[in-house]
């Protein structure tokens, strides 16, 4: 597997097993190259909706987005549109836009029913 990454403060030396690691401004390159995109950043004002219309459009049409960070880092509306319109291959979510509603009262934690999509897990 070829691994690439971006980080706000990339290490001076590329870690073993990593093809390249760049700064955040190389996110478009990462998105265009990757078959699987794993989101693992903290939720900050600068990372909220970090994966939006532009970023989703840069992904390969068969690429899979995996969010293990926080729900609001991915912009919910264009993400739903990209999945429903099969602009990307699929998605796996470990987090939601409103995690609390699910755990507190069983209310579905998104505006959309992602479970109805065949390319969602
Ligand atoms: C469920 O909990 C969420 C988060 O606290 C809240 O926003 C929502 O209004 C609650 N819904 C109901 C039906 O109680
Ligand atoms: C979401 O979609 C799934 C699969 O089609 C369905 O079983 C479920 O009832 C739907 N949930 C809502 C809230 O519509």
C-alpha cells in the first residue's frame, strides 16, 4: 500500500513506509492521488467543513472517505450529495455531525439517512 499524508506540521524526515508527507496546502494533491482518504484531525475552527465541495470534487470517483475524527470536519450537505450522486466511491463514518443526539435520545445524528445509500458503511 502506498501511503501519503498531510499535516499542519509535517516531520522534517518522511517516516518509513510513507511515500510523501506534505503541509496542508498539499491536501488537493493527496485527495487526487488517494483511493482511501482517512480524516484524522482535531475539530478546530480551521478544520470545520475542511472536506467540502472542492475537496470532494478532487477525490477519485471510486475513492472512499473514512472519517475517524469528528463529524463536522466533513461538510454534511455536499458530502451527502457526493455520496448520493456517486461522485465518490463510498464512505465509512465513525463519527457524526451530532453524536450526542444518538447517544442521549436515539435521534438519528444527521439530517440525512446515510443508511439508505449502498456506498455507505
Ligand atoms: C436529542 O438530543 C440532542 C442533543 O442533545 C438534541 O439536540 C435534540 O433536540 C434531542 N432530540 C429530542 C427529540 O429530544
Ligand atoms: C434509513 O434507511 C434505511 C435503509 O433503507 C431504512 O431501513 C430506515 O428505516 C431509514 N431510516 C429513516 C429514519 O428513514
